[in-house]
């Protein structure tokens, strides 16, 4: 039942209880002798209240107070019924006041109502009409000079309930009633937890709440509410705090961790609850959110918007149920709508700069939807490594299917030493698909490097465990020095560390097979090649085919290794050389040429010396 209706029903019930107790107090002076008191009082109260009234016994205590036991009132209409059962009502008298005034009614100090039980049946509007009619029929409540204290009150309305440890009623004017709550507990079908309430309210009648000041406590939430209400609804100013981890146990859709402070204005009407001018400050990130929206209690539908001009990127991802390693500040807008058990999140974010998986980005924009346990990236775009990266797809229920498109991304700006320096201005275009289990997806796609006349395919697997390893094959084709070639890399790694299990290269019926590893601390390469055309080097006037082997290790800025080569026939500057061979030793940052030999026109040829490393090779090693 809407909480607004509960407030109005509570006000009406409190008024009826006060009227009933007042009628009892005012009826005491007209009682016949005690043996006839029960009959007379039942008749008088039924007439004055205009409703059926039952009473089991009337007695006078040793202190001179009057106690009524087994009080019962019944209110009924065609579609509603309210049954009020009270264990006993005790009227406390002041002997001094009685002697002074000679008036019993003016001698009442207080009225104590013990353990009333109120059972309600019927829809809210019908019950309100019934209770309002009962107030009208009873002629309203005259001003009281004494408080009414109601202990252990319990109201049951279907599957909902309201209990109060000590309810105090005071008359403030004809028809007006001040209500004090010591410790209330309200259980509503619309909420998965009970509300603990204390405070006070001033009811002028069943339709007008002049003033309300309450402290509300629920699991993970504490709030102060002040406001007023009338027949159209309640207006409440709210200020409080919550604990994200506890709140998430109640509402799994809540995404934020840590404590938070909130304030705003609530409007409660016949249909539901609206949030106006709301703000929320995250205690963990200090991000400030603006809140506005409505919860329809009849349909159970929520529709709210949350905005923030600046919040951490990982906090924005939390609303989308993504725990990706993103850093930076973004602005965002979140719309949450649908039934509480099946909410839909629509998220739009924008960020000037940040990093994701260790890669810097700028100019981020993204639209993401989360529903039914699945996060859908409708559109995402960011500037990365001198180019653009776009993405779309979905992640959820243990699987993922993402389409990622890098355009104009410069290899030299990626944080991978494998490409730095040597390819600083080389741009890459690609179309990749990442799909399969979230912890071990498959990566397939194609790529093009226009400046190198290179294109190829990628097939790999990524392990999302703490090692973050990419395992797979890259196969590509290109043209080098006007010679078509095909290459394939098989290995594993991530970022600056790679293990190359196999590197194969073929061109013009020649081939090479290498293996090695590349890490920030060390580069190791070893393998063999055979019958590769020398024209691949791009050096004019050199032709022929070459075979050989290589074993090179570079660590801490020092490189060492050996390259051996041989060629049955080659041509240099138009001069043929037969049976050429030699060794290149890498030492001290230079290439030392050792035992280079061959024959030219039957005459032996030997060459020794050293040359500096070419800049791209020096940078790589």
C-alpha cells in the first residue's frame, strides 16, 4: 500500500483512538453505580461515537483510577472494515484536582491504552472514507487537557503492518492532534525491508498533516524527514546517509561502495513517490550526483535520472556492471527505469583523458545499457595512440561479444616495446572481434598497415586472470622491396613482455623460422633461414639468395650474439660472387664482420671489419 495512504490512515486511526478515549473520559461523570457502569458506558459510547462499542469489564483500581478491559470498536462499510481491539484502557485521576474542581472530566491526568490491535480490510480509498466518516459521525474531538499514551500498538493491513512501542497523542486545537512516535516499525510490500521510525507529526484532521518531523532508519540507511501533507499527498525534505555494501545486499542494482550522503525533496502522492532536487555525495570518490525521478508504487515501476559532472571512470563502469581497469574522470548521465526486479540502466559518459588497460586515451564518449544481467555497449569511441578506437557489443552472463575497430593507431605510441621507435609513425587499421567466455575470450580479426603495404589476420585467446596473457597467431602478407611475402607469429604475452614461440617468414620460395622473447629487461632471438632473396634488404645492386642462423641476446643496454650466413651465388654491383659465407658478431654496440669470404672469377675474396648498428635495430635491441 502506498506510504502516503499509510500516513493518512495512521492519522485517522490516531484521531479515532483519541476521540474514543476522550468519550470514555467525558462519560465517566455520568456513570451509574459501578455494577451498572459497563451497560451505561457501552450505551453512551456507542451513541456518542456512532459506531458499535463493546466492553468486557469496568473496574476501579486501588489508586482510584478507572480501568476498562476488553474494549472493542468495529467500523464497517460495503467495501472496508476496521476492527479495533484494546486489552485495557486506564484513566488516571488527580485526587487534588478532583477535590478542587469537583469535576471528574477535569481531574483526568492521563489515559493509558495498552496493547491495541487494529485490523484493516479493504482498499486504501475505501478505508479512508470509512475512517473519515467515523470522525464526522462522532462530532470531532474536543480539546484535551491530558495526554493519551498508547503502548504496543499494532496495525495490520493485509501483508503490511505498523507497530509502535509508545504512541503519545496530544490535543492542540479542536480537531487538531499532535502525534509522537517513540519507536515505530513499518513493513511495506513495496520495500524489501522494514522501516524504523521515530518523531512527531501534527494532524489537523485525517486529510491535513500540518507538520512532520521523523527519523527513519533502515538497513544501510538513516534519514531525517521533515514536511507536511494534505489530501493530495506529502512533501518531505530528506537528509541522510547510507552504506553501499549493505544497500547492495537489499537492492542488488545499487552499484556504489562505501558510505554516501544524500538530501533532497520527496513528494508522495496517491500513485507513488517522486524525488526532486536530490543530490548524493559518494564518500569514497567524493563524486556528486544529481537525482530526480519517480517510483510508481501501484505498477512497481521506477524511472529516475542520475547525473554527475565529474566522477571516476571505474565508478561509472560499476553502474554498467563492468570491473575493467579504467582510470580518469568522466561526466555521465544514468537513467534507471523498469520494475525493481528487472531494472534497465542507460548510461552515457564522456571523458577528456584517462587510461584503460594501461593505454592512455582522450576524448572518450560511450553509450552503454545494462539489462537482464547483460551490459551492451551501444557505442564507444576514444582517441588512442594518435588514432581512434571504436567499440560495440555486449558482456554478461559469463560471456562477451565485442567488435573493436582501431583506425589510424600509431604502433610506436602503443606501450609495447615490440613496436616502439622502429614503427613510431606507422599507423594501423583493424577490425577485431572478441567473443567467448569472459575469462578466456577468443580474438579474431583483420588488420592493414597502409604505409607498409601490409595486411593480415589475427586469431588469439586472452586470459583475463591476473597474468593477463594474450596467446595466439598473427598472420600477415605484404610487399617488401617489391617482393610479396607472408609472415606468421605465434606467441604469448601482454604489454612490453612477449614470448615468441615461432616466427615464420616466406618470400620468393625462401623462408625463415625464428623464436625468442621480448621483455623490458631482455631481448632474445634465435633461429634459421634459407634461400631468402637479398633484394628484401632494399639495397641497390645486391641480388641472390642467402641462408643462415642467428642467436642474439640483449640485456641492460648491451647486446651480444652471432649471425652466420652463406650464399652459393650472389651479385654485388654487377659482380658475381660464388660460395660466399661469413659471420657477424654483435659486440659493443657494433657489428663485427668476421671471416667473410667468397670467390670472384675464381679468385678468393676475404673481408673483415665492423660497422655501427642501424638505428631501428639498435632501438629494438
